[in-house]
């Protein structure tokens, strides 16, 4: 129950998990159900594709390597029919080229094994909230913070905040996911494009400098650390 409140879910989703490793599938299914979601699990690529193509889901979690039909083919096939259901790839294939292949096939996100359930839940939460309104949005606001995505102008309490290009990207990504945990791995992928070792403290350094500019001197902080996981942007926390 604490985990559900921690990630601030919108509500129950119907999720299809296509994973041939029984232990991994059981672990995912248990975690998603504990978070309040309805879960269907398939261990075979062909059966998973049939379900994905004939049933309605809010999100699909699919392994890259599957018997009979691989994960890339599953996603390419459903995308060819116009299906825009969010897809999260799972894979032990961690190389950048493999991640790019998954995204180009139509995946919305890519998580490598082994993974923490907390990160899987966070990524699913982010994917569940994506949509045309977010894509078209050019201005963001969190509390008294205003972000102009096109002009790359930031103001807090009406005062301009001078940021570097990297700091702006971090701030914009946190604001786009207001109230939701953003892990360090997610920041690496969306802001640094995998060019840095996940063990580096460069993320913490950048966020620390960002906080000095965005939070220091104002009434209440907007950027909060989630110990052992990442960060969350939220007003009035």
C-alpha cells in the first residue's frame, strides 16, 4: 500500500506481460497486482502477439527474446495496425544498439535486466500518463515555477532563473513528470542518452546545482530526493 501512494498512480490499468522466464514473470505479475493493476501473462511470443492484437490493454510489457515470435516482431506487428498502446521492453540486452532497436521498433521505453521493481513501477506510471496533450504542451507550471519549453525560459515567482542547457532538460523532464518519481536511470536515458556510466554521480551533481538555482531563496523546495531511487518534483510536499 505504501508503494502505491509513493508513486501516485492514476488508477487501475490492464497490463499484458509477455515474458518467458517464469520467475521473472511471476515477480512482475506480483508487483503489478500489488500496485492495484490487472495483469495477464503470456510466456510465448505467438500467444502474446495474439492477445496484444485482439484484446484491449492500457500497457504492454514485453521481453525482447521470446519463443516463436520475438518481442521486436510483436511490437512492429501491432504498430503496423495503428495500435498506439504504450510498450515497455524488458531485456538482458543492455547495449545501446539493442535499446535503439527496441525504440525504433515502436517501443516507448526500454528497461534492462536485472531491474528493481520500484523502477519498473515508476516507468509504467510515466508511460501511463503520456498522451497527445503532453506532446503538444509548450508551457509547464509547478507551483510558482513556469517553464517555456519553446523559448527555454524559466521563471520562479516571476523571477528569471538562468540555467544551462543540461539543467533545463533535467528540469523540464522532472516537471513533465510532476508528482512522479524519476529514477537516475531515467534521467540518464532522457537527458544524457546513455553516454554515462549509471554509477557516476554526475546526475546528483547536476541536480544539486539545479536545486541551488530553482529552490534556493524561495519559500518551499520543488525538487525532492527519493532516497535510493531518484527525484520527484512536487509543490507543497
